[in-house]
C-alpha cells in the first residue's frame, strides 16, 4: 500500500506478521489517526464477514463500542464497506476519558481485505473527515502490501 501522508505527521510501521501495515497520526493531536491494515479474505465468505469479525473483536476490546452506521460503498471502483463507530477511551498522555469516533473502510481484494481506519475525538470528527477521504482516495493498493 502506498499513501500520501500529511506533512509532519508521525508514521509508525506495523510489525511483520501482524495485520497493521502502518498508522499515521497528527503530532499535535495524537487522538487523530489513520491506520491501514490487512486481513485475509474469509474463504467462501463475503466482505461483510470481515466486518462482523472486526466489530465483534472491537466490542470485546473497546469500552462502550457501538456501530452507528454501515453500508456498502465504492472506493476508487473497488467493492467496499463503510462502518462508522464510537467508543469511550482514554487518550495517551491523559487521564480523562473521551468519546472517540471512527470509520472503517473495508476494501475488497482477491486474497485480502485492506481496512483503512480514521479515529478522532467525536467533537472533531466531522472537521477532519474530508481530509481522511482525500487520504483514502489517494491510496494505491498492491497485492504485496
């Protein structure tokens, strides 16, 4: 996957063997981040099988996790699925919980599903969503990662 990263943003590459390819975040607001990950396609399954699995995992890991909306969409001509969600969490370097909002885009591939995620505090989400869509539309996805 190749991506255009905002100037000055921090990039943390994933570890070999894990699903996360990289995470990039705003150095002035570490709650504002984009993550690109990969997961195998469920053999004989649908794209929504990956969605259900991830939503179930998040519900187990994140406090007060709720799906707000989900829908089939197209991203750069690829069959995709969008899930908007919220949860409560404590940001790094803070002790005060905040409501976090996020969106996952599941991009179908032959052998893998690429998941592109944006998360930020719910009060800032709408302000930064447009820039995330530019990031999403600028991704170049290759079969090798």
